[in-house]
C-alpha cells in the first residue's frame, strides 16, 4: 500500500465516521437506536457494492481499501450496536433488544446483498 492510498483510506474513514455522527444527531432523543441501524445498513450496502466491484468485477483493490475499509468502516459501527444492546438489556427492554438485533442483522445482510447486485451492475 502506498502512503497516498493509506492517507486517502484514512480520510475515507473520517468521512464515514462524520456521516455516522450526523445520522446519530437526527434522533437525539429517541428511545430506540434507529441511527445505528441506519448507519450499519448504509455501511453494509456500500461494502457489498465495492466488494462485488472488486472481487467479481475486476475493479482495483484500492477501491476496497478506500471505500470499503475507509468510508464503510467509519460509517458502520459494531461497538455502538453492542453498547446499545447492553443498554436495552439493562433497561429490561428485552423485546426492543430482540427487535434491534434482528433488524440490524436483517437490514445489514439485505443491504450487503443489494449492494453486491448494484456493484456488479456498475462494472
């Protein structure tokens, strides 16, 4: 990896993290972690798209580093998902916890598959 590619990937990560923060601010007083689901779903879609373009479409691997590891990595957040889940558990909101984890998994997998199809169509 070249220093320039490393720097661009780092900037992509910062961009993704900034987008995640902006999404989290849309629902500052919500009792359900929708912003985390939205961020993780968007990150999954982007990573699926880029991975398909690189793995099956022959796009340069630099795209996977910059957009996949950088932007999608900064946008999606497993650590926030985990903390949100612990908070819901501690609050005794078991149904909300089950809904949250199920929705995150379903939307993330669906978005990655859809992203993959889009990535193939683009290359």
